[in-house]
């Protein structure tokens, strides 16, 4: 019997050894002290909401929008980092861009016939209200493509019937009426001859004209909020090809003007209690290129001190009698120069920066940190 039990035990060991063991993934949180990320188009798509501004435009409408949304992206991209991990994220803020399926005026412009009105089920009249024309569009254009434009002239009923021309855009799977310039508005900006802009108009001037028109339109100005986007349809003539187009320009309201913009900003986020949150301060450690920049591109400190810091990536604070000595005020000037060079273009008022740099004192080097705050124009040492 003893031999039989031994044989059974031997077979069990062999079978166990031959069986492929399951791989247990390492799901333990990983500490990542510092992540640096520039959001790509695929990162904005992580949000999954195809109707959102960020998903459609690979940009945020505002800084406030970014602060709320970026933690969702970080949670999806880095689910296994632990608390105290930080991420410095560069992202885009701007208006969406749009490429029309076809902008040739003769192809997008259409005047409804009496038969067209009857395409809308249940309609017996040869005019449409604002709601009816939107309901009618899918019956006329049964297979629309993304960013298809329709400039429609029809009998418009709003208490009384008048002939009107409006622009409609097939955007993100649905038809919507968009803002269209009227003859009176072209006249207001000096383009009354043909009610259009032309290739002789500089792009910047066209943007300025439309901004002025939107600001003067009380139906728009009375309700405009920061981040609102208007898709503006206008007629455009290209003299070289003698061709007429209907262009669409998206503009965003920045609180004062309607603008087209695309800028990059940087914010710092930290993982706390299992969640990504906006970090109160951006942490940055000077690299060798920063010391070179201070030594060769600024006026901080003495000539000898700048030459020394460009050669050795540290600040000599050993003794004031040293030719290469950096005083506290000199250090502040040097660090401020780096902040201006690296962060001013993307900084928001109130943003704090914790800058870590290396000092040399009597033969030893060590790291020191200072906190600066940006007031919207300048960087200064934080007093908080």
C-alpha cells in the first residue's frame, strides 16, 4: 500500500508541474513621482462623450473646463498610480476647426419648391416654421455627410410669412441652424456691394468684422457666456478662380470678444485619496539647459556668476566675497527668468510654482526649493 500511495503522490506532482500556471497581474498601485503629459487627440477621445467639445475638437473650451475634465483622462490613462503621484499636463484651449463637406455656393444653396414643403409628413402648407424646417431636412437630405452645409431659401412662417435664407449644418449627427450674416450686417462692415467678403479681405479683417457683428447683435450679446461657440456662415468670393463659396467660421466668446484661437496651457494634478485633483502648485526642477539659459540669456547675477552657473549646473552660495556668489535677490531674478521663459505663455493668474534648484556651498551641493506665484503679468516669491 505504501508504494501505491507514493506512486499517486508522484503522479500528482508531475501533473501539477506540467500544468500551465495562471499569470496573476500586478495590480498594486505604483508610485510615479512626476508624469509629464501633452494631451494628444486620442487622449481627448478617452472621455467617450462624442458630443462634448473636448472630444470633437481635441481642445477644451476654457481653463475651467480643463480643470474638471483632465482628472477623468488621467484616471483612465494611469489607473494604477498611488497617492502623491503628480502629473504636469499640457493641453489645448481653443475653438473647434471645421472642414465643410462642400462649400461651393452653387452646390450648397437651394430654394424650396412647393413640392418640397409636402415632403414633411402631415404638412399641407407652403411655408415652414423654424421647427418645421429642421424636421424637414432629414426628408430632403436622406444621407447627409459630416459637416454638410445647406443654405436654404424658403417661405418662413413666424406669425406672418416672409421669404428668408438661413444656413443649416449637419454637425455631430444632427442638423442645426447656424448663424448667418444678413445683407444689413455686410453693409454695417462696408461690404454692401455684393453682400460677401472676398479674397482681397485679410483673414484677420474678416474675423474682426464678424466679431463686431456678433457684439452688435443684441440677440447674441445678451446671452453670450464665456466659452460659447458660434458657427458663422458667410459668403466668400475668390477672385482668382471667380468662384463663390459659403464658408463657416467657428468663433468662441472669451468674455469680451468672439475669437478664433488655439493656445496651449499647462496645469499640475496630484493623486489624493485615490483621485486625481488639480494641484495647487506646479513643481519643476531645473535641468542643465535651464542653468545654461540663465548663464547665457539673462542679466541675473554678475558676469562671473553667470559664466560659472552655465559651466556648472548649480548656484554658488558659499560666501558673498566669492566672484561667482549668488545672492538671494540674484537667485530670485534667475529663477524668475526661467519661469518667464518656460511658463509665462501658458500660465494662469494665481498659479503657484515650486522651483527646485541646486546650490553649491563650501564644497557640497544640495537641492533647495522656492515657491513663486504668477499674478497674471509677473512672477514673484509667494508669501503664503
